[in-house]
């Protein structure tokens, strides 16, 4: 997918420089660095603020050329994601999601110009492996706020064709008794539940999420350390937010790092607020997660519920697009989360786009799309031979488990090779390691790895 990447670089303590890092066309002097004003946008309403921000970008000639090219895309044209690389903290504080281009309107509300932010630190991503069932884990634990509407929205998304195709399952961790009771009443084998307990980190890791949804309270436990607060059953009974289990972004990221999570959605107040240091959602991606959605300001629960109802059908559609192997062939495909917020933002802005609540969900991503290995589709029992994963070339496409093992072994050998000192390592050892690396690369190359 073509994309445009605008980078904000810090110069000294008080200057921010703008650069066009990527564009879908050749632009003269593309990488020039020019100062940009990152003071709060001027204007009484969202349209005025968004127009002011757009003019600041267009003051940079290469960025202006790129934006003008984007605005020329016809209504039925392919989307051109606009990504903002937040190397400078001052730029991360501004509501770029409100960019307004008359007569087109708010750019982020148009499917042609999905908008996301690239986290400051680039982290090498392991390939994800599509293993069925696809596991959605939802922690619904914001004291004083019922998680039932979001539970119902998540369950409804399981009925969509893309979710069915990947065998999506939902596991709920909640401090709200009504949520736990409702899961039990449903008797739906696709949905399971357990209560929030003080060892929430361990329970998150044990649930092995592919996608993690968090409804909780935002805040900070100490200066410079943003955190999330989750309520237990006792906290809900007492009715006193924020809740008894407090986890920093670092703790959440560390707990789920072994699970190879694809994305985290944080429905918590100010979880994408960058006014006092990096936003919590930004911190999650800086810590190595592929993508995270947070909320820039205080979250109205009704808006959050509408957001979730519109978000998850689109999330499963994105997953389903990647998971559908052409002709049943295995392969490595790229998943780009940039377009995932369009429908959810539109749902929030449908009543009154000028109210700008729709611009509060913020998506942070890594600078490269996520690579996902899709194993071969199982053949019908009657059609299976001795090897249901055989390929026309006589090779065998690895299963999800085998691919994960091969990719992990390659990562380990490459890291080991990088640490060898040729001056002190016996040549035979170097040759053996390099031979193993070649063999693993050749095995993975057959599936696009």
C-alpha cells in the first residue's frame, strides 16, 4: 500500500523540524528539513483548528505537494494513509487527526486519507503466525462504568464472516459481576470469562491474546509514569474508582510480549494524551507492540461504546483480508492497521463532526506493516492425501506451529552470528552457524519468509 510519512524531528530544546520521509511519488527536495510551528492550533472550532494545522504542513513545499496529490484522489480511489512520525514530543501533543481541507472536510473522516502516528522508537517485529482460533482478550474493569455494552459489541463481532473464518474466540477478564454473569448466561462456547485478580499480568499472559482490549481508568501512579487502573469485584462493590490493580504501560507490554499480540485497544481516559510526556498508547508501541489505540482526552462512556461497536467489525475485516490465502496457499502477508479507525471515527462524528469527539481515538503503529504467516488452509477430509499441506512444487508448507519454530530458530541463530568475533571464533563454528542460517532462510523463503 502506498503511504505518505511526515516526520517531526526535535532540534534543541524548543524547535521542531518537518520532513517528508516517504511519498507515493517523486517530489523534488523531498527530505528537506524546515521548522514548523507546534504551538496549540488557532481557532474556536475543530474546522478552524484543523485548517490551521493543514496550513502549517503545507508551508513545507514537498509536504504541500504530497498533500495536494492526496487531495486529488477521487472518491472511489485507493486510500493513501497519512502517517506522522512522532520523533518530537511537542508535535505529538497536537490534534493532527483534525486536519481539515475544504471542500473535502476532515481528512481523517474520509476513507481516502486514513491517519495514524508512528511511534518514536523503531522496534524490530517478529512475524506473527495466524493460529486458529484467533484470540481476543478483553479486560472490562473500569469501576463505575459498565462493560456490558462493549462485551456485547465484541461478541457481535464474532458473528461476522471474517471472525468466523479465523475461528475467533473471546476471553473476558472483568471485575464487574454482571459481565461475568452474562457470559455464563449466554453459554456460548466462543466466549469465556474470569474475574480480575491482583495477578492480572499473569492472567493476561496465560490468556495468550492476539488482540487485547482494555476498558479501565487512565492516570499515572508517579510523575512521568503513566498507568492503567483495573477494578476487582471488591472495587466494583465499593464503587470507588479507579481500582485496585494498577499497571504501567511497561508492565502491560512486558506481560503480553511473549504472546506476539497484534494490537492493543485502550478505552481509558487520556491514554493517548501526550501533554505530559509520551502517551500511554505511544509507550506501548515504543515498548515493541505493533500497534495501539488510545484516547486523547476524557472518554464519554456512550461514545466509547459506539466506538467499540464500529471498530471491531472493521478489525476483523482487516484480519480476515490477511488470513484468506489465495487458492489455499500458505504465505507471509502484510497487515496494515492504518485503515482500521475510519469506520469508528465516522460513527463518532456522524451526529456532529464539529464537536471533534471523533478525533480522540489515536492510533500508534510501528513504521513498517506487520508481517503475518498464514498457514495452508486445511483440505476437506475426502481430498486429503498423505500430506494435506503439500505444495505443487513438491515442498511442504509449514504449519503455524512449525513456522513459529523455524522463525524463532532463525532469529536466535542470526543474533548468535551477529555476536561472534571472527578474530576469536573458530572458522568451523562460523561456517556451521552460517550454514544453519542459510538452511532456515531457504526453508522460509518458500513461503515468503
